[in-house]
C-alpha cells in the first residue's frame, strides 16, 4: 500500500464519519423528537374500597378448599393397581 492510498483512506473515513454524524443528528436526534410527555397518575393510598358483594360474599364457594368426592382408601392412586370393595 502506498502512502497516497493510506492518506486517501484516512480522508474518506474522516469525511464519511462527519457526514454520518450530521445526518444522524438531523434524522434521529432532532430536538422535536426528544420531547416526551408523561401522564399524571394519582397518589397511592392505603384505602382499599370494599369489593362488590355480587362477586365477593360470605356464601360463595371457596375454590382454595380441598373437595373430596367419595371415599378413596387407596393411599397410592397412581401405582397401577386399584382397590375395589
């Protein structure tokens, strides 16, 4: 590589760097695109409203309770055998 080739490569790299910096500032980082807005939210309080009694009442079924259907005397139900009485 000759001395002229190396100087030409350096000039081209420098010029393309400046050109890409200027074009990126125009298209991507314009001041109008840097302005952002945020919505205003209410402050968090410790008050919790009472839930609707239509869905949450004292007589409703509790899905977290264990429901057993019939008598199951088999202590190991998945071992392939069954106890028939």
